[in-house]
C-alpha cells in the first residue's frame, strides 16, 4: 500500500522534530552532584576583644529646673534662650525691695534690744554691788539677772532673723547651680513669681560630662556585671550626626531590674563632652568592651546562615563535600564573629555560594584543577 506524499512528508518531519527535541533535553540535562563554585575561609584562633554592640541615647547626667525660692516680681533675665551658662552665673533677678525694708526693720530691732541689754547689764552690776553691802535684797538681784538673760536671748533671736532676712534677700538673685546649657526661658520679666511654683523659669541641662543610656540583652547581664565589678568597662560612642569620630566613655551603672517584656537590662555610661558633640536626646551607636578573649575561634560573618534552629555554617570536608554545622555565637559584627560551639580551629567554612548548597553537596574551591580547566575552556571563572 502506497503512502500519499503529504503523509510521508509529515511522518519524516515528526521524526526529525522528535530527534531534535530529544537532543535538546539531553543537552540541557546536567550531571547529578555537579561541583558548586564557592569561596571559603579557615576557622582562625586568635585573641580578639569581646565587644557588645548596642544603640542608645545621650542624656544629661544632671538636669535642673530653675524655680524661685521666694516671692517677687521678675525684673531681669541675665540669659537668653539656649545660652550656655556657668555655675554660679546670675540667671534672674527678682524685686528685692520688700526684703530690704524687712532687713532694715530687723536691724533697728536689734539696735533697740542691744541698748536695752546694755542697760540691763549696767543695772545688774549696780545691784550686785548693793547686794554685797547688804543694802539690796536677793530677789531684786535675781530679777535683774533674769531680765539680762532674756534680753541676751532676744538679741540672739534678732541676729538670727537678720541672717534669715539676708538669706531671703540673696534668693532674689537666682544663679546657676551647675554649668550647662539653658533651654527656653518660660517666664518673662514683669511676671509675678511665686516660691516653688509649678512652672520653672528655665531648665538647665548639663552637657559635660554627658550620659548615654542603652540596653543589652539579658544573656549579657552576668558577664557585664562580673567584668564591671573587676574594672570599669570602657565604650566607644559614635554619634549618628556630624563628626562620627568615636568618643571614649566609661560604664557608670547598671539598672536594678531586668525588663521582663524585652528581656533587656538598661545601662548608663558617662563620657567627657567638652566640644558638645553629644546633645541630650541624640541617637548613638556604641561598642561596649568586656575583655580580650584569648584564642577565640573566629570566622567571617558572611559565612553564617540562619535556619529554623538558629545559626549554622557549611563546613568543607576533605572530600570536598559540605556538612551543615549548627553553631553557637558569642559575638557578631559586620566582619567577624566569635564561635563558642560547633567548630574547631583549622576547619574551612563556606563564605560565598551557600544558597546552592545542601548537606553532602560537592564544592569547587577557588584555584582547584576543575576551576583552572574551566577558565581555559571558557575564559571565564565558573
């Protein structure tokens, strides 16, 4: 039976397409367990500082709300908004006229009582002479002694009242209790001021030294407390604005409670700030140094991967296969991390190319024979 020519043509075309398709699929099929190009680094053992990185805020170590201690009209402000002030520098003057008049009255009363005291002493001396001559009675002498003592007490009270009056008059000039920077003046001259009013005249923030508050994880609490008790711990403070040169600081105190909601503890450091690079409220990053770790196991941070059970790395074995190894970290930053458990010195970890790996995969290391051959054939690095 003869096959019509169109059917013959269709038949051979089908065979040809099937053959091409099979060749294409065969060409695309990759051999199983093909080596994966990766980059690696050794696990090093060396002395490294144990540093805890954190973020915090600068704040004044001392903040004072300036209030009047006596009543009076505010007659003068010696400072302007935001001015830097020195300790004992005048800030405000209240009207002291009432206190000057009161002092004049107290001094006049003292003069009167001193004159009466002098008269009482003179009478007592004369009465003593008469008593020795048996001319005057003992009762008269006793009365004069009592009068003299009463006037002496009155004079002492007068002098105390004058001292208090002078103190109150001195309070009409309000001075800075510390050096720092004043905020906005909240009450302007001309207003009547009440002693210990709710609203302060101005708030002064100490700028030098300045404090930094920050938190660290609860797991660091025991180590921080232990090493801080041995020697004051040091920090490096890096402002987020302006000059980012680190400022040295010293750990000042640990809070007395751990925050149960965040599992952190609040710490406070103190730094010299003569140039006022740090301002209250400024956001900073910091590095708290605990100790120098001798012979610590160190790996590049890019080698670390994170899985459901925590951090892990791919370790290259002698047969160029990889093993997934869970690890425990004690310190981690952008460049290097300290490993507490899971690795040994001299082992090799994968730093680039982990996304194509799985346990047991074969890897191709830089500079290996396979890589060299591939460069010769393609002129490119696999």
